[in-house]
C-alpha cells in the first residue's frame, strides 16, 4: 500500500502522512458509527474508547507530533 524508499524525502513523508491521515479518518468514522449503532452499553463503550484513540492519533499526526 505504501511505497517505502531507501532515502525518503520530505515530500514523500508528507504524502505518506496524508494517506495515513485519510485512512485514520475512515477508521475513526467507522468507530463512531459502531458506537452509535451498538445495542449493548459495553459494546458502545468499547467503540468509544477506540474512536477516541484513533482521533487522538490522527490529530497528533496532523499537528506534527509524530514524525
């Protein structure tokens, strides 16, 4: 899925981060939908936990905290 290079440039890293951010947006949305659609409270709590984790990871990547 992602191209790996021996010597990555800044542009290639930015492109990989952009692709990863889009992927995390999709996963975050699915976790949110899972929390809203779950019948049992325990399942909802688990989906919410994963949603928050993915959301924080995506925001950290976007703000440059992960390199």
